[in-house]
C-alpha cells in the first residue's frame, strides 16, 4: 500500500490530504493500531491445516470479519467511485457501508449487483429528509443503518480550511439531489464544515435512536462510541450493534485510538450486542488484535480510498485480499483455526498487569 504513494497518479493527491496528518505524533496515537500497544502470545503444536475465517454479522454470513467502512466523495478518488467499491466488496464476500455523502446514490449502488450493504446515516435538521433517505435505502436492499453519532459539529480539519475544501463542480451528494442539498457551496474556510453547520442536527440524542426504530425495520448500528457509559446507553436504546470509531482521528483531538477504547466498550456491552472496530486497521495482524480484544469484526476506510485512487476496483480487491491473507496467516501462526478460538489470552497489551512467571 505504501508503494501506491510513489505512483504518478493525479487522483492520489486528492486522497493524500488525510495522510499528511501522519507527521503529527497525535494522529499516530489516535488513529493507528501501533505495534507497541499489543504483542502476540501464539500457541503452538495445533493442527492449522484448515482455517475458517467466515463469520455472521447481524445474521448475514460473510467470508471474513473485514468489512468496508463508509467514506464520502469516492468519485474524487476514482471516476467509478462507490460503484467500484460495491463490486469489490461483493466479489470478496463481505459488507460495504455506503456513506450518506456518497457521490453515487443508494439506488445506483444497488444496481451494481448483489451484495450485503449497510447505509451510514447523518441526521439532518429536516427529519423528513432523513426518513425519506432511510426508506430509500431500505427499498434499495440495504440491510442495516450505521448511525453516525460523533458529529454534531465537524472537527477542526485544518487542511480542509487551508485548501478551502469543497466538492468539485462535476460531483454532487447524489443521495440529496432533488432536495436542494446535493451541492456544497464554496466558503472562506471549509465548504464541508459550512455544509455540516447548516444541515446536520446538533440536537441529536439517544431518543433519536428510538425514533429511527419507528421509521425502519432495519437494525441500527451506533457508530462513534468510545466509552463504556455510551456503550451501555446504546444497549438500552435498542441498538443492534456498536461501532467503536473516532472518525479517523479527525473530530476531537486527544481521544483514544480505537484499539485502546475497544475493550472498555466490549466489557460494557457484556455480549448483549456485537461490537465492531472502525479505524486504524492497516494489516491482517490488526484484525487479529481487534478480535482478541472482543470485536466481532472490523471496518476499513483509508485503505479502500487509497487503493481506489491508485487502481480502482482492482485496487480495492487487492487490498481486501492482502488483508485476508495476512489475517489468515496470523491466525495460523497463533494456533487459531476459527474466529471463536481467538481469545484475549492471545495478546498482551501495554495496559495489562504483568503476568506472573510460572514456576518450573
């Protein structure tokens, strides 16, 4: 994936803006699953001639616990945008999550062919718009709603401000065409921040999770949980699952990385609903760490956009295959033949108490 950066690809510049934050130690600590956080404790002399990576998410069987997170504006990275992502996810036998702010509509993505797809939802001030969008996703065959709950306001994204980021004139927020909400106006700072300030409902609360359940039969995943307190509230509110996410470390500085918040949330959920991790996964070893800490699966975002920019659908297929192969190898070398055999005892973290040395 690092080699993709060296390509003479004009689209690459459009996706590199988030990567520039890597020069900051803060971004490294809050986004990446740093190797120093987790070390493996592999088990040996176990027959690993057959490795089963299949799993079930909200009743849907997928080939591996690696799914695609929602990322906006994908046609800025490649002309096929979300079409390519949907086809690649379907070919890999896994789930794609479509962003509310996609440059392809729910109907257009559904038309690419069969596949298990979730829809990520931002709640607008106009609840009629929200209800209409949810119903369209349901009619288009989407299987769940991932409700983003960490964005009452947009975080201070200084690159967006410096670049006066906005959508290019040939692209729109396709899901909102015809509602006078599909265009993003230019602004003196960030066009995206201005759009969010004007449209997204800052009053969003737990009662709105209940409200969503009255307008759709789709299961609701609460995306953006980082604490045990909110995990318990998600369970009480009838959420079907939790997605641990810090929004790519682009909302609030000094929040924990997803891997550091994960175990707290898992313990609070107490197995009543599944917990997923979104953010920081770059290797198959990262997938193993997350599952050992109790995640039911993981979502990837940046790797998808980077690979989409470089090679389109073929690039996303390649990244998914790379992660699959690395995860399978990690399972084999750790002595795990199925996902249920991955346990907390397979890793040690920097926050664990020292293990006593066994007496001989």
